[in-house]
């Protein structure tokens, strides 16, 4: 009998843990040395990889999350191979002493990139989040590529340092740019989001110019921070606008967005004053105002998240039992009774009664919507008419 893939992975994980425990006990008593500890490390790495693989297989069962699960499984295989190279100290055995540190950095970088990319892949099919997720995926890929170049490419001219700085610049500004696209494709259009996109691209251009050309000035730095602050404020506003809240609470969201914009403006004013581009400004008072506005923005953001959670109640999980009968009241004799679905008759007066039951499903993904309390499908995000 062929075991399902889940059972095979579970058995491999259990055997790996058991062998790791047995080997560990043997190492303690017989003092097997480095070889035994490497065997233990291999078995633990195999068990952890199997556990993560099992979690990814659950994602594969869902059509919308299948790409995320497959990507996660591929990342686990790569991470396991890198872990084996480090556990068995293969680079040092081959005489490549500098590869060990690079392998560690690569392992950590790819793990972080995979953790960011997997939820983004799951969001590429959700209305309102698909464009933001797709752009963010490309940003992560480009930033990871530059960081990998900085890890593995070594020159005496500082090229790898420029690549590392470029990777972080692309990741920072690209994240802000992708957040500006939140809600794109769903009404209302909010065309002013494209201003934030242009601001982020402008900030990235100035940042890359400073990295690769190295010609900077106080005015250029102030322009860069201004563009970055404006794009960040736009991205923050778009995120706030995507959170579902009641109409009576819209004033709070608007006030919170205004405070965030004021915070960004105060930060830019502080930069101008610090670079002596603006006169007669009390920087100490300005710093207090920035701190106060930042505290209000942070606390308000948490409050907005709580309000959104309260407004989106947990949907009722429907049962798996098939519906075969229905309780009705006869419109002629008013007798309450249970009748089979379809054609039936009243047990008291004989009135013919025909009933039909249809489960509500999402028109896009056919997800069962019984007990739904929100206005969107929890599976794909499609708006559901009430």
C-alpha cells in the first residue's frame, strides 16, 4: 500500500527525531566527537525540514495558495542543502575557508526572502492586493539578487558594498511603492496614489545616485528625505484606507492619516533645519512635536487595527452534513412540521409544499459563504452583494 505524501513526511520526521535522540545519547556516553554531533545536526535538520515541508503541503491543497506552497517547498530544499554543507564543514574540508561565512549569510538571506515571498504569492490572486503583491515580489527578488552579489562577489574596489547598499535601497523604496498600490483595481480608484509611486521612484533614483556616483549635497539630501517621507505617508494612507471599518468611524481614519502626513512634514522640516536650509526654526521644539505626532500615529494605527478586527467578526464554519429536511409552518393550517427537501405535503391538511435549498457560494472561487458576516469572500476577497 502506497502511503500518502503527508504520512511519508511525518514518518521521516519522526525517524529523524528518534535517530537524533539516540545518537545524542550515544554521543554523551561514548564521546563520539565531532562526527557524531554532525550526525545529530543532520538528523535534526532533516526533522525540521520535514515539519516545514508538511506545513507547505497544506498550502498546496488550497488552489489560491498552491504557488506559495510550492515555492516554500523549493526554499526548504535549498535551505536543507546549505545546512548540510555547513554541518559537515565541507567548505573548510575543501580548503575554502571564506565560504563558510558566505554560506551562513546566504542561508539567512534566502530564509528571510522566502518568508516574505510566500505570503506575497498567496496574495497575488486577491482583488485589491494582487498588484501590490506582484510588485513586492519583484522588489524582493531584485533586492535579494543584489545582496547575494554583495555576499559572493569580492573586489578591492568596493563593488560588493555598493551592491549591498543598492539591495537595501531597492527593498526600502520598493516596499513603500508596493504599499502605495494597495487597493488598486477596486473602487474607488484613488488616483492620487500614483503621486506616492512617483515620489518613491524619485527617492530611489536619488539614493542610487548617491551610492554609485557619490555626489551629494544638503539640498539633494533634503529632497531625497522629502520624497521618501511623502511616499511613505501615501503608502500609510493607502493601507489605512484598505482596512474595513464602519462609516461612523471614517472620521477617525481621516484624522489618523492627517496626523501621519503632519509627522512626515515635520520630519522634512527638521531635515531642512538640520542642514541649515531653513532659518529661525527651534529644532528642539520640532523634535518634541515629531515625537508627539509619532506617538499619536503609532497608537492610532493600533486602534484602527483593533476597530477593523472588531468590525470583521469570525465567520461561522458550516457543517459537513447534507441538508435533507427543513422545518416549515404550513401556510393553510399553521402546523409546524419537518418536511423533506423537494416535493412534500402537509401532514395535517395535505397541502402540497415544494422546497429547495441552495448554499450561497462566492461567484469567483465557489467558496461556501454560509455564516459570512463580512462583505468580502474570505478566500479570494471578492465583494459579496448583500
